[in-house]
C-alpha cells in the first residue's frame, strides 16, 4: 500500500473507532448551467406558497425575535 493510502486508511480507522462511519451523499452541482435560475424559481414558488399560509406567517412573526437574537 502506498504511503498516502496507508495514511488515509489510518485516519479512517481512527474515525471508525470513535463511532463514525463514512457516508456518500449526492448534492446538486452548483456549477451546472441553469442552477442559479432553478434556485430562484423554487424560491419564488416557496415564497408564493408561504404568502398565502396565514398560520406560517403567524409562526414566523412570533419566532422572529428569537431568530434576531442569534445574530447579535
């Protein structure tokens, strides 16, 4: 085994001993053409749906003071 592979394997073994395991996840490719436009489209759809949901609006209004204090 090469030096690099050996070092990586040691690191993985150490992480496994702490109770962790590797996980492979697939995420959207932010470099793909059209990604930004699709994000914008989906955000507008969510905003439109939220604007007609009075329970959600009330919840957001009630929790806003808590969220604002996180950034102080």
